[in-house]
């Protein structure tokens, strides 16, 4: 590990995972954090209960079988450059990203908090634009922003605006939804095309004079996830939105955490022609590009068709596809069958191709 932070540590790939394990888990380790899910579950018993363990009237034994709700809790910081791009902006991204992290825990969003770090000199009209966008996205997701904080820093220290959002949601299922719950034979579903967000942000930067008609997929995914859960019930065993590190990182994390192999079909993975053109021109792999509106699901084979139909019936899932399955072969590895019929191993990206993407 480098003795200094590199831009690649923010990629969501291998350097990021090393940073999390070597720095943060080494100091903050606890059973919930060690699961490395996008959202932590807070059961309202013991130390999280009102009047809980060690307090008068507490009920340390409450938990499974209790009427108390299961809560999911997550936080995310957003530092995209530029602040606006086709299909989204930092305000929409901040709300959608946190709602989507809650959705991976099968949690309906209940409330959000928002903290703003604003650079001196940002036009007030710009701040109004981004907060209007946040408010509209929150309404779309059916959640309120109920608390927050604001700091202003000197010119040149914040690239205009950084936003951190924290979310609380109610888990709506009784069964476990995580990589550890996945089983051999589970079908892998993807809710739509990959790479749209990264390609849109890259085009908006103007560094390569790209003339492509591509829009970010940035969107809150709770309603899509709710439809999948309604169709699949306990057969929906894994949910993850493919953000930093893209689809490849999600599949690698699933393989490592489940101790199973992942087998995927390259031709089954939706990639739009504009994104494919950008990748071919600049040498990027669309499977490693960030998305902000795509969900990966592992579903028991007995309900996979119903879940896929539910995804395709939703406006955000019309391009949903069956892309592979979990297998006992090559445990903890991801094998991609290419369009030529050959197989190659997918691994997490190591560096950072597109910094400041989400």
C-alpha cells in the first residue's frame, strides 16, 4: 500500500478496498461495519433502542420477532465534476445515491440529512439550482430532507460544492438481503445498460471534444427495488447498485463475500451504442464505469423470470437483463464469457480512470 493517498483510492476498485480494510476496518471494526454492505442495519434493541440496554425500561432481549422496525442507515459524499451534466447534477446525485444505498438493504427511505460544503464565490443562483434539484429528486423518491448543515470554505478549496447525504430507511423484508445470503444457482439480473453516468460526465467535461448523445442514468431506485421485492419475495437475496468500479466491482465483491463463483455472459450485458463508442475510442471498459441508476440482483431461479418481468415493467428497468449466475466453479472469482466464446477473469480495477465521477 502506498504511504500516501492516491486518486485511485477513490475508485471503488482494489485500492479503495485495501484502504477500507487497512485503515478504516482496522480501527472501526464491529459486526455491522465488517459486513461492508452499502447500508448498515440498526435493530431497535439493545444499544439502539429507546430506553435500551443499560437504561431504565430497556428491553435488551427485543430483536427477532419484535414489533420494532428494522432500520437501515447509510451516508455518502458527492464530489462530481462538473456539477451539472446531461441527465443529472450534484443535487440529484446526492439524493439518488443515498436512496439507492438504502434500497440495497431492501429499505424504504424514511428521512435524509444533507450537509453542504460551499466554496466562497459560488453564485447563489447555482446553489438554488442544486437545492431545487435535490428537492425534486426527494419528492420523486418519496422522502424528506429533515436536517442538515452548511459550511463555507475559502475560494479554491471545494470545487464549488460538495454534498454529503445521510439516510435512514425501514427494511421491508424479513429475510437477509446480502452477498452472504446468495446461493449457488441464483440468477444475476441487471436493471439496465452500464456506463451511462461515467460517459455523460466525461462528455460534459469537454476534455476530448466528444459529440455523443448520452445521458446519466442518475435516478432513485427505491420504487424499482420495491417492485422486484414484491415479485420475488425471499428469492431476492442480493441487491447492489453498481456505482464506483462499475458492474465488475459489484460482481467481484459478490464472489468474494459469498465464497461462490460468478459466471456472466458479455453479450447479455446491455451497453448503449454511444457508451460503447466512447469506450472504443478511449479504451475504457464499460463494465468498470460508474453508474448511478442501475441495480444488480441475485435471485433464486424459481422466481427469476417474475423479477425480470417486474423490472422490465418499471420505467427505470426497461432494459433489464439476465446476465449470469452463481456457481460452485472458480469460487471467489468472476468469469466472463466473451462474444467470441472464450472466458476471461474479471478483477476489480486498480487505478482511477475517471476521478470525481460521483
